C-alpha cells in the first residue's frame, strides 16, 4: 500500500517503497506532528534519554516507522532527533550482543532494517545526511565473536565503493548476509548522499570524527570488531564524499593500526589499492613491516 499524507498506511510499505518515499516526498511539520501525537510515540519523544531505550523496545514496528517519519520531517532539534534515533538503534543493538544461535539471524535482520531506516532519513530534504551516522555509534562498538574478514567487502572496493542501484538495498533484508556486507552497503549509499551535501564542512567534520574514533581504539583491548566495523564504514564514506583525498586519508589507517588487528593490514591495503585503481588514482604505497 501507499502512505497517505498522515502516514496512516506506513506499516504496509515495503522496504523499496520506503526508499522511494524518502527519495521523492517532502513532508511538512504537520505530518511530523501527526506522528508525534500518537500516545506511545509522544511518550518516547518526551522521555529523558536513559528512559528512551526502554520505551523504544516496547514500540511496534509500525510505530518505529512512524518515529522515522517524524525524524524525516525534520521535527524538533538535531540533538533531540539524535537521542531518539540512538534509542531506536540501541533497542536492537542489545540483541546483537546475544550469543545464542537462534538470535543471530534475527539480529542480522534487525540490522538490515535499521540501516535502511537510517538511509531513508539520509534522503530527507529536511535533514543533513550527516545526521544518520552518529546514531549507529553504539552498534559499531559491538564486540563481535568469530573471525573478522575484511575480504568480505572486496567487491565494494573493486567498484570504488560505488553506491550502486536501488536493488542493492534489497540485500539489507537478507537475514544471513554478514553484518560487514550490510555496513558496506549502508556506507556506500550514505557516501553518495554526503557527496550531494551542500555543507562540505559538515561532511568533512563527520569523516574526521569517524577517523578519530578509529584512532582512539589504539589502546583498547578487544577492539577487533569495532575496528572492522568502523573501517568498513569510513571507506564507503570517504571514497564517495572525498574521493580525491581518500587514498591519503585512508592510508593513515594502515600506519596506525591497533595491535589486535595487525594481521588484517595486508587485507586493508588490498582494499585501498582496489578502490584507488577503480577511481583511477595512485594506489597506496607498498606496505612496510610494522615497527617494533
């Protein structure tokens, strides 16, 4: 079904319809206020941040979509929207920490849905796409078990992390697709939005902020999962939004890797080399042996 002006049929929208809605529609403050007046959402929006996560957990999927529509309309302040979106993401992030096998597929499906919702917001004419990355911070910091494989995103690097077509988004709904691949899809798409962002300073600061988050992992034990997540995301952003400077920017990752991820140095170098060649740029210098 299609959504009416009040969003009354939003729960029946498919992922692709939500995407089309975000790409073409311009909602007014009245539409956002309609969502905000729904009792469960009104309670969430009025709650202090520590309480928001608990309230977000109790929301139906339909009401979560309505919260996304509220944010899409540019309602409230940037700081308030970010707090609400963090609560929406965090309610599922805690599922990702569970080790039980039966929860893994559900957690992967939740991640895909969350990433698509954030991309819907990135396409809003009322928001800056830079708003959609910070709510993911706590997910990116999740400690992952098992083996981290950067090579899973090699195909993205070989295209220069191109945003691709809308069909790529359908993969976000494939439960068993590895989270690193879903993050790569998200990063490519968000990078494409950032390229269209009129405020270059805001984009530059977001990318620097993300690079700093990676640098701060230097002395962090058990940082493998977060390092891999953030490194995947920053490549998609930088090769789209700052392509002319991406090789130099991202080569810094090679020179300052935490000890726990040194075994992935060759794989990261290969990703940067593939992307540079796809963008017809000089690839990063050959690896030197790490000092010490």
